[in-house]
């Protein structure tokens, strides 16, 4: 009788690591463009639909979005700083990236706590709220970086050190971008709260509060982080 080779159960099920190059590239090619399109072209219904979908890939998408935001806040200031890199240091930029990742996690935590009052949310699922906030947050640094690369009047060194006061020198265009991206942050949190059954009035008042508190906590942490 011919001997049949034994097979490993993990091999037969075709299990793969949760995070691999193929999955990440697939997300960047298909998943991310779809998410960005919905958020910008359907800011209300599109955002609500994304937050309402609790698929198996939601957690994966959340982690990749947060990591992408962190990388952008490291690489774009690095490119835009030019000759100022030697004075800022790459370690400082890494801290900036970590801070922005923490900012998204803080938003997630605050939304999770609010939803915990009336329900039993799963933190792993709520991470998508903070991750989606990484999209408008990324737009901000992309616009600032592009302007800094073409304008000699913009100094990103103080921004990368945690000083956000010089953003006022970036002009009307960046001011409008910041304004609309802030509204988008409010909207993402609002739609997230509404997806959990929070009434319109409460979600409308609480969503700006979540972002404002998150920004405040970020600034407090940044001051000690860059000492």
C-alpha cells in the first residue's frame, strides 16, 4: 500500500500571516482609493457606510491607515526640510510620526469611551474611527509639505519640533485646507457615534469635543515629548 504523506493542517487551510506584502499592496491599490473616494465625494453617507461595515478586513485597514499616516508625518517633513534636516534630526521626525499615530489612537479611545456609556463597543472595531481620521490628517501634512518645498517663507523645523504656531504663516490656501480637514475630522467622529445609535444632537455636539480634546492632549504630550 502506497504511503500517503502527512500534511500540516496549517498548510491545507492556506493560512497566511495577518500582515503581508500582498495584502498591504492590495489595500493600497483597491481599498485605500475606495475609502478616500467615499470620504471626499460622499462625506456623510460614504463615511457612515465605511464605519458601519464591520468586515474581517476592518482591523487590517485600520492598522495600515494609521501606519501610513505615521510614515507620512516622518517622510514629508524630512523631504520638505531640505538643508534644515541636520538641525532637526531624523529622531525628531520619528517622534512626530509616533505622535500622530498616538493622536489617532486618542480619538479612538475617546470615541470608545463615549460609546461605552450606552453600549459595549469593541476597541478593535473602533480603531477604524481613528484610522479614518488619519486621511484628513495626512492631507494637512501633504499640503504643508508641498508648499514648504516650493516656498522659502515656510519653516517646517519648528512644526516638526511640536510648535504649531507657525502654521498661520502658510497662507490662505493652507488655512482653508486646515479648516475643511478639521470639519472632516468632526464628521468622521460624528458618523462613528451615529453608527452606534447616538442621537443626532449628541453626536453633533460631542464630535468637535472629541477632536478638540484629542488635539489638546496631543499638544500636552508633544511638549514633554520634545523637551
